[in-house]
C-alpha cells in the first residue's frame, strides 16, 4: 500500500487552494520512489472513520467546491501509477462517514450530484481498463513522464502516461486551483493532434462544460522544454485527459 501517496495527497487536497502553492511538493514526491516497489494506491476505510470525515467532506470550500476537489483528486488518483483501491461509498460521494453498524447511504443516489459522481467514477474505471497506458508500464519509469512539475503558483501539474507502443500516450492536466485557464500553453512530446477524451468539468458530471471540443493540433512553439506545444482550456479544480493522435502520413 502506498501510504505515502495517500497521506501526501489527502493533506494537499485538504489545504485551501489559496495556500496550495506552498504544498506543491506533496503532489510530486510519490514519483521519487514510485518504482521501488509494486504499489497500490489506497483510499481505504481507515480514512473515512472515527471523525476523519468522508472523502467529499474532507475537501475545502463550498459544497460545490468540495465536489470539484473530489473529482480532481479522483482523476489524479486514476491517472497516477499504481493499482487502485477505493473504499465503498466514496464512489458516489457519500457525505457520512462509514460505520460498520449500518449499510451505505444508498438513498443518496436519489440526489443528482451523487449520481453524477457515481457516473464519474464509473467512467474513470472504464477509462482505466480501456487505456493500456494507464497500467501497462506501471512499474517502469518509461510509463510516466513529467511535462510540467514546476507550476506551484498555478497549482497545475502535467504529465503523460505511456504504453508499450511509444505512440500510445495520454496527456494529463490537473488544475488544483480555483482559477480556470482559457488558453493554457502546454509542451507536448510529439507533433500531431491531442484529443480530449475525459474532462471532470463535463456537464454530465455536474460541471460547467469548460471542455475542449476539438482536437488540438500541436505547433512548433517551445514550452516546458519541448519543441511543440498546444493551447487548451483547463477547468478550475479539474482534470483534462488527452489522447495523442499521430499526424496523417
């Protein structure tokens, strides 16, 4: 169990976004030792009992912001190297702590935002199982590459998850700030197209629809130490995932 990732990530996510730039390193440190063992990323029952609050209630801000923070954290969780263990009830944002003396709050699924979070996790599960780059090279450094891990003031991280096929790449953009970015420039590993395949701010998940509807074609415009770059919308307290599309020959 990767307890280091869990502790660092929860501590970071519980911090008010205004102060997160001071804790940026907590998002990054897990990759220092990621290949020393075969890790499982755990969000277990230990973290949602005995006054620790449920995952959604750990998040700062208004309830709307709590939901956005939860979606951002879960998106980071599913795209970070390591197998997944998510404790029951957290997949639909149960507000109450878990207690062994009663069943889960299934009645919550009559509420729109709980159903939206449930669909969000369902779609993340499907994404994880269908995209080999999210698990194929989990135990090897070739399976992960930092694109941007120096934007502490913006609370943004960017990385790729890579499959065995060198062109099987997902570009992951996580924004843990309350500010959306309209025309954000990101360096990319290859020239070609980048198609958004997942966005936590999609309306189907209760978001505002701040998404990237068209394939983003790279340009020769240096950024993040790469020759090529794209410009995208980045939702506040959200995650966007792009699939690489090679140029047509």
